[in-house]
């Protein structure tokens, strides 16, 4: 399928909630605005904290703790959005017993704004994922999976826009190739589209048509593959022009702060990922001063 035709056929109507920007500008404001972006990835159905005697993550994680942390940050700065970069499912008996229902309902309680899909989110097949989508009160964003010949057709969006404090934010989702990671009988006729081509098309749509001040990619490609010819977030960052932040997943990469990458027009953009299992919560703050963004900073917070 022609990728531009695919994007046109699946683009969603813009909705308004909230968020902010990087090296951009088209907003006009009287005083600096701080925008906070929170994110997780590869939580893998981990709802409880790890026990105190765990060899790797003693007394870390837990959804209740994350909820408290997110709530406190929102009180500090109401201009906050919360995203997930995929692999919500699979990893504890909660998924085996409830098939993803509990994970989605708890994410609702934390008021996630959107998530993208990881390969493990297909572990119960497209039908299993479809059965749980009504339990998610947040959007599932996926731009490079063509679901038109599956039961998931129409249940995901390639992107969504948010407006907060006169700033317009575009967020889109990019997924990893399912072949080789998920059996064909589970993902069925899902068509994988080139992530680099789709990302550049979507970001252009968000910048030039939607007039977004900040563009974010929720990616489940993986942070980096040094010895493999596979698409990854660092390469994606280098090929884009308008994307300002890539929130990644899949490789369980623990970054203490975002990686700064030069994009295709030699502008610095951020790539971040916070490991796995809900151990960390990613936070990136953007500061807008008048019509331009002046600075940004990010950190990984232990839960």
C-alpha cells in the first residue's frame, strides 16, 4: 500500500488535552511555560513492586508507587502528559489470568494519555488485543502497522494532537517488525510499513498541516542495534526533521537521561527510554519562552 495513501486513510480527528515543546515555536505567550512529559515502556504486566530481596530490583517498581509519583508531578505542574511506549502485556500471572484487562484499567486510573503497541501486546493475537481495547480509555497510536485486513482495523490511530496552554503537540506511534518476534497466526494480516518512511510522512503532516509546536514519537523499535541492520531509535532520530522527542521501548535500555541526537537537518533532538518493568518513570521538561522553546531537560526517576 502507498504509505501516503495509508496515512491519509487512517488519520484521526485531532483531540485536545495537553503538552508542550522543544526547538520549535508558533505559539505566543507572555511568560515561560514549563511542559512535563512522563513516560514508561516495557512494563510487562508488572503491577506489584519487586520484593526486598530481589537480586536486580529490590523494593523497586509497583503501580501504586508510580501513581503517587505521577500525581505529585501533576500537582507540581498541571501541564503534564503521560505516555507508554509499548509491551504493556506479558510478564506476570496478571496477564495470564486477565489477558490485559487489569493493565489497561490501571493505566486508566493513572490517566495515561496514549500508548503505542509493542510486540508482546500481540501475545493473545489481534483478537485478544481487540477484546481488551474497550478497557483502555486512552488512545493506541500506531502509524506503521496497517490493520486494514484484520479485526483491529479502525481501533488504532496513527497520531493524535493535544493542545495545552496554547501549545499544540502531535504524538505518533511506530512499531517494530512483528515477523520473527510474533507468530503469524497471532498478528495475521497486519502489514508492517517502513518505520523511517512512515515517521517522516507523519511528522511532516503534524508540522505542516496540523501546525504542531512539539512532535513526539512513541517508538517500540528499540534503542540501538550496533551489529544488526534493524531500524532503531537512534537511526530514526537521525532521519527525521520535525520530531523533537522519541520515547522508546523494546530493548529495555536504562538511560539516566535522554540521549541527544543530531537529526537530518542538524538539530538536536532527544531519545529516551527507561528500562523495563515499571522500575523507572521517565520525565522530560520543556520550557517555552514567548514564541520559542529555550531549553529542555530529562531524567529517569526510580519508582
